[in-house]
């Protein structure tokens, strides 16, 4: 390539991942210039927001050098695009993954890449670090004894969401245009909503989870990205989805690439509106205003919008999800104890994590079996609902972005439970049922913090969600880069 390995921050921030890859493909951009611009942005802003908690600069430059030597520097759907991985159950060969916990802080480096990471690397992405997660991804903020507090780029006193708060803060601050994220109860959509970026949770089993484990939380947990643009999310899903070797889980191939779907104008959609938080928490008036305004925007676009009542028993839903996530935590801790050859050190876990662990030890095999059966029953209830509608609209959260410290795992269990309900009243359903759902940044609170609206679809209908997201992005474009002080 004849392009310069340097670029200004203004030029870097003007590009999404799709534009970066296009520039590399046509020779107008150099991958090294993109990588150095990302590192410069990270050096400038991350000390303030604390999103990128592990740096792997040497890995990224080694990967770049290898591609240059092989003559493949400009090849791949995402050639030259800087990338960050979430520090949770996702492995980059030669680096440590801590799951946001002191218990795993001294684990040996991974010997192989996760399947999704290999797909990112094969597409030409340059992975230069990992983003913060709360301990084992167990809450809706990103704060931990292991990594400290990740701050919201829109207001540094507020949460960036969780558990993919590090990813969302890195994207919202412009360190990268897109970052890997995972979602087991809202962990892509909640931080996307709090940080004003786009977040898609795919259908259960759409993206690979292996090869260490092919299923997370009975399929409730799945991985994808948060991004500034809809087209980046579509492109990354095109690159990452599909069956992985050895996995018993896979979905049929979509009828066309997702990046083509987001360019298609959807037909008039039947959209059901859910305004009742499943935890019973009252909906914040400002969020209700954005929901009402979104309904008006959808009708202006020609869609049919009507109120909808969900057919799901909330107690059954949260019991199944809580049992599953708790027992998964128990297994992870037991695995670590086996690796250490001794019981877990005293006070190794956050107070709330410890309490969840203690509760999980009381779960019977029958209770876990019934939880799995409830996953399937709730999934069927929701699929039947989509016989009469195309999409569901709701807020992402029932309450506005909380200040740092409010839903931390470092709090007492009682205080944690009191405050966590304001953020999980809408998102958990799609994890248990397996349907795809997305957070779209469609509002701003009076205090200047983003508000996200959530759309859910039937199984394997990510294409329909991308169509609507592309339409909304074009008609009601959002600003994803706050002016950091």
C-alpha cells in the first residue's frame, strides 16, 4: 500500500467500521493508520472512562505484520478495523480473560481463540485489547473490584450499563466504531441504551459460543457487538454467525446477508407496544415520553402500532433465569477451585456474587430441569404471539441510567435487589425465549443521557429488525459521540 500510516483523530472519528474496511479495500486507508488512531484515542480517553482494561497492542501489531508479510493486509470483510473483545468467556490466544473477577485474575493465558474471535481475525480485524465487565457479567453496571468503575461518556458520574459497559463506553467515546459484547439478560441492550449506541442481541445460537462451551445459560447468553451504525452491526453478524465445528446447536442460514437486509425498506409492520415493566417497577415519565414519541414516528413511517399485553408469567420467567445463571456461576467457581487445587479464597468474590453463589448451592437437579423446561415453554408462548404481530416495541429499561454505585455487586444483596429491578424489567424475556432484540438510541433525557427503545422479533428474524433499524437510522439519525470534557 502507498497510503500513510497516520491519520487525524477527526478523520478517524468520521468513519464507522464499514467505511474503514472500504477504505482499506480501495487503498485509500492503511490498516496501520487505523490501528494507531484507535490506540491514540484510547490513550487520550480511557484513563477517564476506564473501558479498555487490558491492552494487547503487541498482538495487534504482530497480526498486522503477519498479514503484511502474507500479502493479505487489504483482504477480509473487516480488513484493518480496530477491535476490542469483552473480558467475559471470550478468549484470545496468548492473553488472559478474567471475567471481571479477582478469582480469575491470575489464570494462565488462553492457548486458542474462541470461534467468534477467530472469525473476527480471519475477517481482518485488529484486536488490541479487552473491555471491562462486572464480575461474571452478573449485573447491569460495569463496576468491579478487579477493574474499577467504567464511566458513561455522556456523564462520568453515571453507569455505562452492564455487563458490556466497557464495550459500549469504548464505542460511544470513539475509541472503536464497534466492539464485541455479550448478552445474558440485557447485557448488550442495556449498555447500548445508556451509552446511546446500537445494540443487537441475536437469536439464540445465531453466533458461536465455543469451543470451550457451546451454550451459555441454556442459550440465554449470546454474543455479538455494540456499534455506532446499524450497518456495522449487520456486517459483523454476517462475519460471525453460523455453525461451529462440534456444536450441537445451529440455525438455518438467513435468506440474504444482514448488511443487505438493513438496506431494504420494510413493508408496513404490525408492532405491539409493551409499556408494563415485568418487575412491576413504574415506568419513568421521561422514558414513557420517548416511547410515545417512537410510536408516533413508527406510524409516520406507515407501520401499524397497537398496545400489547405479554402472555408470560414474570415470576416463572425470573425464577428460570435466576436459577440458570446462578448454577452457571456455581459451575464456573467450582472449575476455578479445581484448577487451583483448593477452595475459593475468602472474600474472593463481590458480596452480591457470593450471595448468588450460596443460593445456587441450594438448587436441586429438579429445579434446574424445570428451569430449562420453562425456557422452552416461554419461548413457545412468545413464538405464538408473533403469529399476529411482526415486532414488539418496549423501552430497554424502565428507569433512567443510574449513577455509579447504585447497582454494583459490591453493595449489600438487599440494596442490590432493590435497585436492579429498574433495569431488567424488559430485557430478560428475550434471553429466556431466545428471540432477537435490539436497542435503538431514540431519545435523550432532560439531564442529557441517552434513552434506548427495544424492538423484539420472532426467532431468526434479525433481518426484519435490521430493516426497521436502518429505516429509523435514516429517518431519525442519532448522535453517538458525546463531547467528553
